[in-house]
C-alpha cells in the first residue's frame, strides 16, 4: 500500500512528555501518520487520525525543516536542564518514506552534534540499521527499541500486513547488537506467539519490554476497544489470546528463559 504524502511546515518539533511518556521530557515525531497502518494502533483513535480525511495508513505528513527546528528547540530545552526524548510516540520514524525523505536521519544528525541526555528510538523497521553510524556516536545515550510482537509470520500478516517481516526484524536486531548499539525488544502489543519465542530472542538482547492493549494505550484500553480488535482474534479462533490475562502467560514464559530483571512490563520498559 502506497501512502499519499503531504509536506508540512510545523512551528515546533519537540512535544512535552506527558501521560504514558511522562518519564521523558519530550517526544519527537519526524512524521505525522504511518504507512505501516497496523490494525491495532491506538493512534487510529486519536484526533490526529479521527479528524483527518483518509484512513490511517493511507497518508503521511513529512515535516519540512525538522532538523533546523530541533536544533533550536533542543538547545533551548537543554539550557533548562536534562533532556530525554522518545522517538516516536505516534509514528514509526523509519517507515518507508524515510528511505527518500531522510527526516529521521537529519534529526539524528542534530542529536549527534548536540546529544540529549537520553534518546529512545522506537521502530519496527529494518531501515534503522542504515543509521548505525549515527547511533554509535550516541553511545549509552541511546536505546533502540525494536518492536517484535510475535514470532509468527502468519500472525504478522493477519494483524499488520504492511509492516516489515519478522525475520527481517531479527536480522536488524542482530546488526544493531553486533554494532554495540544498546537495544531492547518491545513485544508490544503482545500478539499470539509460539512457546519458543523467548529462546529465539535470547541470543540477541538482554532487555525485553512487553505491553498489551489494556495497559499501554494511555487510556486503560479504551482507544483500542473502539477498534474492535478482538474480531481479528476471533477470525483465527485465537480468542484466548485476547484479554488482560495474556500478558501474565507470556511474562511467565519469558522469565523462565530471561532473568526477571531483564523483563519489563508496560510503561516501565519504555522509560529511560
């Protein structure tokens, strides 16, 4: 699916960290909209999507002049104290348009010149490996959080058909770790997976963050309930994988393989 592109000239680029992201001073979104268009994405129920023509996933706003804005705003913010940034809260910074537009890369270049205290990069895209050269410069001031919600391609295609294949994410994870980039896996939201999912991740990371539809959408699950996502589980006969009890089952699987202090739940796992 190809998204329609729009070019915008925003007045600001850094937003105050609030709610689920209150552990950060700021959030940073290189784009508005996301062409991965995941079926369960809570942003579908936010004003940015609800009051916009076109279905979520079918349009993307490219933020012109983002790097210059960040350079000014970051300098001002750092003058007031430590700055911690979550990139991104409502889009994927490495979605396909980034290949050409390179807005995210331009923002990383600014942060290499003038580093924040901490940067979390949240993505599901193999394109993040393109910028290993910049991420290396940030050393321990960065963490890449790679979303891998399941180990099943069948499940991935059912819930997120436009998102990158699971195996490509595993390969990207390996590249990041080999390059010495601090990395975690975000199983968020938890989708149906096999019992050996923890063993598959164990060689790559020592930090796992998991979240579900009920803790992690910033509204106690209300936004996602409006999406009627449980219907997609029913289509596969996997109703037992939908509900607040699922995270307990998956958490137990992981702490059987990972030390308990390496497995984080919901908001705590995304904090600096």
